[in-house]
């Protein structure tokens, strides 16, 4: 008892002293912290919004999707810029499959007729929208070819609960063509689920309530989607694996073995086409059948019916499927002390059309950051660890450039990379950061050191203010990473600690993946003075420089533990709720309540009894988390800054391996490419994250056998993580 | 201890025996219950849907608002029908002020122009909509005359929280004309609040999301409001007092003293006009200024802006203000045993246009009920207590017919009326009943005895099934009465126990107060076979007959107590929540969180510190409710059916007075007409009920001094109620 008390006291004194140190930075001794702060100040002073502005104008001047001449020119120019800043820069090229649309036809063929226009119109004040044939036609990449005809069914967002609702209403999409609203999930989920439910075609449109005049004035009067705007985008089955569809798990080098296109599992099973709300309205208006549930209805001036029919449509799509070169720019600045420890930064450079916002606004901030770092280096302030700046190609069609590169270099990366820091576009507003929770404490410190350009408080304080006003908590937290940008191969596949960051919340608009994502649109509605471009360079640059120069790699497992044990609590609570819900459902079945409560004139299908939810044994997870808590407390007791140099170096090597012990080589069920056991994109949400994904998705799918298996697999993984941390603790004694 | 135990045991045995009695009906001995059940069965067998159908066709053949020839003919015909069924029937007429619109002009005069059409179009398949000039023009009764011009401001529903939002945005309506959506409150609140906030005119429109194509197919394809439909309706300040605006608190007899129109407090302070969504769209589209908050936006294909301006409108309204006769039909069947104990039934007969649904569907069910009761009487099965059936005139402009009659006969009614049972239209679906909670147990029993025409379970079971499916509880409960129909003068002013009932939930549509509320619309979309018309006659008739024939008037105070103490719990919880919310708000103010969280480019006004919410002393209410609980338990222990006849009669007389002890002669603050201390329409919600209104509204308005006063007034009232019940208990010993 006495012992415990004195330990706690000691800890308090330590924390108090440490917390009060003027120059404290996680991972730095007091002396190094002072130097680092000076360095970061010089770095910040070198950042210049004019560069960001000029470079955006240059790089977003023409459309530049993967395989275009302008895209290749951008890549070469980026490489040359990096060279001029003192980096060792090169282009690494992969040959990837990329479909270009050569036929797109969509017609309403009954009971009335309408031929979809499928083209967005040029707008006044934005000459970029007048580039005509140079603009990429609107389509969904990795839709299969197809020529189908069938009755139309409106499926809301086309996500699992929408199909449950259709089932209740006794409506099947088998043999039909579905029309789904954008949003509610990542777009690729819509054709995937439609096909699983027997549909033969899929149309996706942007409803004006979610993405059009319902959100605000439309372009060019305002920032939002006008009636002709169409969101392009990939529908590749990325939750199975991202990257080149023909080379799963390995680099798409020139001579790589390739799958036949017909057997590529991540190309859709049915043809898919995105359309505007102008084109969608006649189709939806021609539907009859039940009126859509209230939450399904959108902003068109019609009554939304579900169908099927009498609306009948014809959809024809043909693509030119060819291999195109994807050019990744890789720029390296060798570390002075630890050249084999890499801190990586990346943003993609390819766009669907001009991509002023997505991705150029992030790309140019990364470049300005790299330029300032290069200037410091030229003055002798080189990083201790190696920096690798990347400009990825072919992110838009399916994270292809980064994935192929990671797959190609996986072994080396797993040995050498400390962390990967991703950006992908940027705007005005609040800092948002996702990533590995062992990095949360470090990021929170950095966010406290960067000043918000509009309010002059730290970006951390501003972000927390917004969270508080919205009912959130009083701390800076990382969101968990699902998918949707180039961090995916790093964290999900290679098990490398990763971050993804950007500013936003005051830059909404409807330009995403349309011909309206241009420089004039960005200047008017996103970050007019590029002040947040500078803030992003400042934030990401400080994170990069801290990881590069830290005495001890700044990982914190205390916040990791709180977050991950919180995930387990969520799943256990979710399971209890499902159990109560099933019990309640079956009680209502017993008294025929559903039938009595429903309108006999509506043909609502009587629901079925549900299988009771068993009690799952979560104790293996609870036990290993309890062990982890003890280990982490022991780690936290060590005075890291007082370790001898050799121990510090050994510690760093071991810390670099920590995130990888959170992966399992077998990967997740039905998608072995995804190795990480804490974070994954949802199999039925797409980009949306599922934490502790093996267990969580098994529970959500009510697959209790798999849930039990996954509890054991996750326990083993966490146990490996615990062993690794224990090894660290014991080796430091 | 032993004593207590044996008491409980005794009670259990009693309840068990009573609950199992085959023929148990609340208020009836076993013998009388058997007779009553036979009687009700004969009554039910006499009900005939054909009458209901035919009478609706007759009474809804032409428009019949108060003062029309056709309305007078209906009244006379109703009287004659009652006479033919054996009732002593007469017409009682009041002279009431009623405005008829002679000029209606609304124009957008800048920056573009548009002249509002202000007319609904005839539709195919419904010849009633083609009656042209015979149809009442669309307007809001008791708008003042006016000729105003000003900038337009969109105020969402125009309810208190919308003005709070405008305040935050720094937008004032002073000197402006507001445009508000229908719904969100009773319509009369909109011009009242607009005027309080300085507006000079008010336009109300039906947004298609709430009431148009957003709900379903529009008339004549479907039941919902088409683009030309306009909801008429009164905007008289009924929460201050309903009834004739010139004779507050007394009958508008021919020679009654009348206020000058200029000083009548319940006529609006500014001109008000209701319009269609076709007429609203050009006005709303011409607005600029901030985009409306997401929850404000409706279903028109535009971006909703708030203004003010640049849209400028001109609104001109002129009415013919004249006295017209309001004809109430009063039909009496004298009770055989207790002629001075009246059970009253009522429904209004006036409509805005044809009113097939509102009010005729309820009126004809009442008539069929009365006819069947008359038939029984002719065969010798007369009621023990007197029945009074009423057909009210001038309900639509402000509950005028019923209010004048109640004011005129108040003393007699307070002495003689056992209860008033109101209906007002009817449809297909689920039984809903509101009213005095001492009547809940009786109504629940009746609902258990009426069979639902679609499912063949009791209407009670079906209603509970729906509640359960929607997450509600497993018992049949009365909602509390606010205002909106003719029960208001009975319960709120005279303190007479009241009920309001009807079926619905499977009969939605947009015909309310439009030219589309016709027989063809009703037949297609409401209650096609008039099966629920019969169900309503059956339910209301059984309630009437039970009240008329009960040995002991079937009041139950146990459920009353649970409900009312629940209201107090709500208010106390609400006060706590307000306190936490203010504390949180002020904490956020201290750290400047609101300013940091808001977009500096939007001109959001910095919120102000709020006054802390004091702890209120609710103990007087808690103590009197605790006393009441004891008294009610004592009352429940008495074997009422075993009382000698004289005691029963005395008990009945005292029970008739019970509800009146829940009133306070001083009435509610700023509206002395409203005497009831448990239920009132909200001063700022209109029809929406406020329970324990004196205390609740003071708390909601943060008027702590008044809250303390009202706690004392309510405690006194509840204490009077307790004394009355105690007197009953002691007199029965």
C-alpha cells in the first residue's frame, strides 16, 4: 500500500515537472526541444502563400487524370522542383489498367422517353469549364462494360439498410436497374450491393438536397452543384483490395504477371453510371409504386416513388481498357544521423479533371513545406532521419500509384518507415487529423503550436472550441482511418503508423470530382488567401520535422490504450443493444404488433422472427487489454530522456516496429490484403472506418462463429503488441 | 407492519376478484354491467355506414361557412333529423363578428415582379372544385385590414426558436413583411410573433416538403396538396380567448354589449395572408442574404435564403366585417333517473369550404350515433342521465359557436354537465383520444370493447400495437387537451371533464381547409367504406352511454395521479436541463468557444451570457401530490358498488364537481379566460398543449418570479382538489 502510494506520488511529481517544462516536446530532451522549436520557427517563417497560389494555377491549368500528357508534365515538373530544393528526386512508373469511357448512353424508354445529356455546361467566369473535349467525360472508373435494359427501382443511397427496407416492402431489384443517390456510403458500395441483390445496372446521381441547391447557391452564383454537375469517381471494390485491379498484392511493374481482366475481382459486376440531377429527374418522375419512405426523399420537385417501373431504362457503357503509365514522384533527403529511418509525406497529383481542390490544394501545400525544409537543409539544418516526399499518381481511380509503390517496396518500407503522413486537398476552417492513435499525443502538441490564420488562437484550441460547441469533448483526438486516400496501403496493408490531415469545414461546395473543381472556384469558395495552405504546410511540416529529429520517436501508448479499449466497449455495447432489440422484436412478433400497426392497404411484408443474439465471450480481449494497460503504465514510468544513447537508438528501432505488431499476416476475412487489426474501411461502408474490424463486422453481420474466431485472432494480435511493448520495457531496464 | 401487509393483501384479493369479473365495467355493478353490455351491443348493431355516406353527400354538397345560406340549411336539417329521432331539438343562434375577404392582393414588386394568383384550380374527377365563386376565397380569418409594402424575410415556421435563430444571425424583421411556412405551430402564432417582433405583414404558405409533393402524389393523382392549394384558417389570438372577438367571456347574444372592433384584442396586429407553394416560390426565390439553416429549408427547387430583401412585396387586404348568425343545434334527450345530470356530445357543422372531412365526417358519425340511441329510446331503453347532442356553428373562425353557448350557459353547465365528448372529423386508422385523465380508465375499457374494422382486434389493442412498434408503452393513454376544437370552452373555461376522439393515421392528405376537402377526396383517401365512421359512432356512443347509465360516474383518480405527477416530473427535469444548459453555455462563453467555432466570414452575432437558472422550490407541489396519492388510495379502497343508493347519488353529485376544483377563478397569467390549471393551449404554441401551464410556461419563459407564484397557485388548486376528494372519502364512511 505504502509502496503504491509513493509510486503514484513520484509519478505526479514527474508529470508535474515534465508538464511545466517550458520547452517540453514529446520525444525530445529539454535541450533538443529548444533547438527543435527554433528550427520549426525558422521553417514556419519560410512558408509563402504566393508559391502555393502560383503552383495551383500552374498544376490545375488543364485536366490531368492518370495517363494524360498534362499529368505526366506535372509529375516531371514536381520532380524538377524537388531537385531544385536539394532533394534526390525521381519518377517511379507503374503500368496500370485504366478504363476510358468511349460509349455512354442512358435513356428512359418507357412509359415516356428521355435521353440523358451526360454533359456539364461551361459557366460564366470560369474559362476552365469551357475546355470541351479536353474534359474527362463523367463516368465511374472500373464499372464493367454493359448494355442493359430494365425497369428502374429507386434504392435511396443503395446501402444495406435501404435493401432491408425494400425487403420489408416486398420489392426486389432482381433483373432491374437501380438508381441510387450519391452519399450515405462510398460510391463503390452502391453497385456492389445492387449486384449482390440481383440488379443488372446501377445509376448514381447527386440529389440537389444533399449536393445542389438544397445546400446553397449553385455554381457559378455559389459554390454548390448546379443541375448539370456530375461527380466522377472510382467504383473499384477497394474494400477488397485497392490499387491496380490486375496485380493484387504486388507492384504493377512493366513485366508483372497480370490477371485477365475478366477475372479481376475488383471490377464491378454490373455497369454503373453517375448522372446529374437534371438527368435524374425525368427518370425518377417516371417511377410509380410505393412512395419512398420520408428519409429517402430528396430535393427534386417531385414525389419520390420506388418503382419498380413503369419507368424502363436502357444503359450502355463501353470503355477503352488499356494499360497506362502511373508516375509517382519520390523525393528523398537523406537523414544525417539515421538515414535508414524514413519519415514519409505524400499527396497525390492526379485529378479527375482540373482538381484545383482535389488534390492540388494539398499537393501545393506539401511542396511549399518541402521547399522550406529544403531551404533549412541548404543552411545546414538537415533532418536527423531521412525524409521522403511523394507525389502519387492514379489515386483517383483506386489509390493505384501509392498502392503499387507500397506493394513493390513493402519489405524495405516495413523495415525503414517511421510513419507516413498523408494529405489530399485542403480548405478553410478547422484542423482534422486521422491516424494511428500512438501518434495522437504528438499531433495534439503540434496542433497547439500552429496558429489559426483567422482567429490567432492555436488550431488545436479552435478545433476543440468547435467540438465543445457541438457537444464534443475537451481534447484533441485523431479519428480512425478507414480508406479514401493514399495512407491506405501504408497503414492497412504494410502496418506503418500513418496520419492523414487537412483543414476544412468552412469551404463547402459541390465541385468534388466535377468540371467545376477549378482555380476560380477554389479562390472564391475554398481558401482565398491560401492562408490554410500555409497552415497545412506548417502543421504537416512540424509533424514531419518532429518525427525526423526526435531523440525518441514520439509515440504515446496511453492515449492509444484509451481509444482502443473504447472501441471494445462500443462493440460490447452494440452487441447488448442488438440483443435487446431482437428480444423486443420477437416479443412484438408474439403479439402480432407489426401486422396490427401497419396499414392493411399498404403491402407491407410481415417481418420474420429474428435469431436471438448469443452472449459472446469477450474476456480474451478484456484480459489482454488489461495486460496492455499494465505494460503501458510500466513504459510510462521510464524516464526516456535519461536513457543512454545506445538504449535510445535501440528503443527507436523497436518503436518503429510497434504498429506492425498490430497487423495479422492472414488479414481480414475475405480480404487478406487488409492486414491491420485495429482499423479498416468497412466492407459495406467503403471509406467509412470499422475499428477492430474483424470482430465488429462479424457482430454487425450477426456471424457469431466468425465473431468468436475474430475475438481470438484479435486477442493474439493484441497479445503480440503487448509482448513487443514488454520487450521494450524489459530491454530498457 | 402486519397491518400494512394485510391491507395490501386485501387490496390484491379485491383487485383480483374485480379484474376477473366477466361483466365488469367501471362504474357499474355486476348486474348493471350485464344490462349495459346488452344495451351497447344493440346500439352497435343499429349503426349503419350507408347513413353516414348519404349524409356526408348531402351536407358537403356546397360550401357552408358560418353565415352562408347552405350552412343555415344544414343546421335546420340537422335539427329536424334529431327531432325525427325523438330528441327535443332546437337552434340557438348568436350574432358574431365574421370577416369576409373583399380585397386580397399580393405582389412581388422588386427586384423582379410577380402577382400572386391566390386561386386554387378545379381538378378532374371532382366537380365540387369547379363551383367557382361559391368557394370561399383563401384567407386567414381575423387578420386585420392592411395595405403594406416592405422587404421580405423568410422566418421558417415563425415560432419562438426561429426568432432566436434570426437574432443569432443579426437579422431583424422590424418594418419587414415575413413569410413563414405552415406547420410547426398553430397558424395564429405566426402573425402574433411576427407582430411582436416588429413585422408589418405576414404571409403563410404550405411548403411542398411538409404539405405537397414531398408527402405523396398531389390531388387529383393522389391525396396531397397540389401547387395551387391553400389552407384557410383562423388567426384569431385564441390562446388569449377563443370565441366571438367582441364579447369576451359572455354570450354574443343579439343585444350583448360589444367591444369596438379596433379594441378587440384577439384580432391580429398586422395583415396576414395564406398562399400556395406556387405563389410562394417566386417570392422565396427572390430573397438573398444568408442561406437558411438546413432545418428551415423546404421542398421547393431553390436555395432558401432568409433575406431581408432584396425581394420587396406589397400586401393589401380588406375585409367585410359584419355580424353574422351562428346557428348551434342543441338536441336533448331527457334522462329517466337523473335529468339534471347531462352527458354532452358535440361536433361542429360549419366548414371552410365543403369540409367533407373537416367537420362532416365527424358530424355524420355523431348523427348516426344519436340516431341509434334514439332508436333504443323509442324501444324503451332510455338513458338514466340526460343526453345533449350539439352541432356547433362557427368553429372554424375561432370555436365561436360553442364558446358563445358555453359562456351564455356557463352556470347551468357547471352544475349539470357530467362530461363533454367532442369529435371533429374522422378517418381510417388508429383511435386517438385526448381528455381529462380521470376519464382514462373508462375510455380504455370502451376501446377494449370496440372492434377495429380492418383487423378484427379491439381498437385498443391495435392502438397499443402501434405504440409498441413506435417505442411507446403497453397501455392506452389519453393525450392532454390543448385547443383546436369545441372542447376548449368546456374544459379550459368551464372546468367540465372533457374528451376529444377520432380515428386516423391511415388517411393523410393535403386537403385540410382547402377547396379539395370534398366527398370524392374523402371517398378515395380517407375512409372509403365509412367503416371508421361506424367505429367512431360506436366508440363515442359507448362512452356516452356508459356515462349516462353508470351507477357511479366512472372516474378513476389513480391514472389521473400518475399522469399529473408525471407532468411535474417533466417540469422539474426541464428546469434541471435548462440549468445545465445555461451553465454549459456560460462556460463556453468564458473560453470564447462560440466565436472560435464560428466562420469569421459569416456574420454570426456573438451570443450573450445567460442568467443562471435558480433552484425553484417545487416542494409545495410535491407535498400536495403526496397527500393526493394518499387520498386516492383511500378512495380506491372503498367498495363503491356496495354503497347504499343514497350514498351513490351523493357520490355522483360530488364526482361531477371534481374537475371544476382543478380550475382557478383568476385563470392563467395574461389570459384569465383560461381557468384550468392542468391543461391549456400554449401561449406560444397555439393548439399545442401545455400541462400545468402556469408553472410550465413561466419556467419556459424563464420568469422565475412568476414560476414561484404559479407553483403556489397550482398547489392551492391541487389542494382544493384533494380537499374535495377527502370530503368524498369521509362522506362515504
